[in-house]
C-alpha cells in the first residue's frame, strides 16, 4: 500500500482537505501553456524549488537558470515567472519550466515587434548555407545572405558576434522559424537620410559638387550630398561616349543637373548633357548636306565608322561609303581610331539626331574614268575562281570585276573555268559597268560564230547544207561553218520523214546533210535545224513542179521524186 493510501485510511479528514484544495484551485485563473508567477522556497545543487500556489511545489533543473545569468540573483523568497506546462502529469505532479517561460516571452516580444516592424538587437554567430545563424533575444534566427547589407559583402568578420540592428521579416511560430534583415534597417536609415537631402534639391536643380563614386560601361554612380545618383552614359554628352571612364575618374567632382527624382524609390538621375545646348537644335546653321568637313574617327564597328565633327556632333560612315572599289570593305582596312579625316555630309536627320557621312566622296572616283573604258580591251589579275565565275581586278586601277563562265567562250561551258588559276593575268573586254560592278568578257575579244548567219544572209526558213560532226544515239551533231565553231544537235525524229531513215547509225561523219532553219535567236544563241523539214519542203516543191506533166506522161510521182532527189545528192557529193 502506498503512503498516500495509508494517509487516507489513517486521516479521516484527508478527503475533506482534498476537496477544499480542489475547490480553491478551481477558483484560480490559471491555464496550461501560460506564464505564471512562483516563489522560490528552496535552492539545492540540482534544483530550484518553487511554489506556484498549485497543488504542490515544483522542482526546476538549475541548468535552466544558467543561460541568462539569473542564478546568482536568486534567493529564497524571490518571485520568478515560470511556464505552466502541466497542471498534473501521470505522476500527479505539477510540471513548470523557467526556460520555456523565457522562450515564450521572447516569442511574444518577437511577434509584437514583427507586427510593428520595431528594430531588434541581434548577434550573428555563424555562417550556414544561404545565410547566417543569428540570435535575437535568445531565439535562433536566420538571416539570408542578401539581407546582411544593402550591397554584397565579401567579408563579414567585422559583424560577427557584435550587436547589430535587424528587423523581423518572417515568423513561423509553429515551426520555430524567424527570418531577420539587417539590410532593411540600413535601407530605412538611408531612406530617411535621402528624404532629408531631397528636401534641399528638386528636379532641375544644379549641383556643383557631385562626386564620382564608381563607373560602368553604361553610366556613372554619383554621391550627391550623401545619396546615390545615376548619370547614364547617354546623359554625358550630346555626342557618343565610348566609355564613361575615358572622361571621368573616381573621386572627381562634377557639375550636374538633376533630371529626375522618383519619390517611390528615392532614385535620382543626373545629367551633364542637360547643362549644354543641344547642337542638333540649330544643326542646319552649322552643317549643310553636300559640304566637306574635318572630323576625327572615334569608333570602328563592323558596319562602319563613327566620326566626331565640331560641336561634339558625331556622324556615321557606312561601309558602303568608305571605298569606291569595295562596298563591303572591312572598316579597319581603311581608317583607324583617332585618325583625322575629311568627310562629306550625305544626309542629316534632325529628329533622330543622325548624320550620314561619306569618306570616299572626298576621294577621286575611279568609276568616272572606267565609264570611258566600256567596250575596250583590258588585263585583269585573277583573285578568285568559283564554280560559276572568275573574279579579278584590273591590273592598272585594281578595280574589281567578274567574268562569268558564259563569257569565257562561245561554247558557254563551265568546264572552261578549269583552264585558269588564281593570279593568272588574262586579256578581257569591259562589257558593262552598272551599280559599281564591272562585267568582263573574254569571248568578246574573238569573232562570234553566230555572225555566220548575217554574213551569209541566212534566216529562219532557209535551207542550209551542214556536215556531220558527230553521230549520237539520240541524233547527230552537225557543223554549220567550215571552222566548225557552230555545232548544232539534231534529234533523230528530225532527221527524216520516214522512220526507217531516222536511225543515226546510217549517217557518217563529214557527210553532207541539208537542214531547214526552224529557230534562230542570236541573243540566246539558240539554233534549231531539221533535215525532215527540208525534205518535206523539197517534196512540196517537186509536186508543184512536176505534178501536171507527170500525169500526162504516165510517170509516177514517186519515180520523179526519187530521180530528182538522187540527181541533187549526186551534185552535192561532186561538189
């Protein structure tokens, strides 16, 4: 039997006392999970005994008091705040905690300050993935790397284990997570400073002592009375600026005009260009299209060169305006940065603030002299050979041009290109100059075989005598002229009227063959001949000549036709 059970059996007043105790406890407004006050009744080496005016006294491990240095201050009779964890556990004991009370007070304080965005004192104790481990009022918190300062910091040693001001940015009590930010405090303080400075300046104000803090390829960061301002590269000058660092140095004082203040972000924009007159405002008084001016090359791009004229105005020389010979020449082969040149104004776009320039217009135009050379013989040096043409430049003027394979000879065969190689010097005729392009011809230096038709007064419908040049499976090739420069292919269906006589194998090389000119185009050099058509014409002529007499004499048309054809062939063979 337990001691308690024995006391119940021995003391008849126990039940009455217990009932009174329970009634008294019910009257007290205490709940589990709340902070209550307790009085220290005893201090032992391992426990602090306290009386919270509950059913019994409770013992708190002495380790809970060591972390906040309260142990030395405790004495019997001291009043402390504790956390009521359990009114009664399975053993019938009251469970209270000093440490949980301390943490709950910290959480409540943190929650309140989070809602009001009140500043907190924090200690950065270590670095973890993505940020820093921080202690705020006894609670472990997390500070992301981006929230330690307004700018990225390479080193944070000076901030470790020292008090810093932070603001709680996120609280999750259920998970015990708290995120804090030092950056928010700094920005808040900075914004307050900016707000005070902005009371002294406004848009349109001129500042004489703006200090260059940093430079980038796209602008300059300025310090204006302690606040940051941006001077964009486009606001440095009315002309083009390659790099801001070419014009200013760190720490230099500049005179600028405040062009914009964003009240929401407190961002300030400044300009040097706004302090000077826009040269394009009266550009027509300074520059005229067609005139030549001095300039300095400031930048070379793939598409052309930028040139600074007077009054810091810049213009562009496009690749096509650099050289008379080559419209797509590499600008670096013609001009260089800082070079002093003369250039001609081609056009002015006042609204777009653009000036187009020409460098080649200040040089002698070789095309003017070449216009007089059309139809004349010249020599070219081959610079390149493709599958369609030869490219070369005139040996006297170095002007480039093209020689198409059809202009090599009257055969118009691409195989002719194989006869030439790079750096060969050949004779040609300049046949055309159009859009700054020269066309050469080699065959134009020789007699055109097509002239045979005009020299012999031959036209479509005429019958001519040819010679078999080559026998093919599909027909024959015939030579029209004695030099055998005019070669024409005749299909076997055009060889004769009768199908039996259309076989190419019955023909022999160098045999005479009459043919009718069916088609003749001197421009396209198209020739079509037909022995069949000549045979049909001859038959019609014989019928017209001998038809009536033949019927009277009793001779057949066939015999007369064969006899006439035979005697004609004999005469040609004798010739």
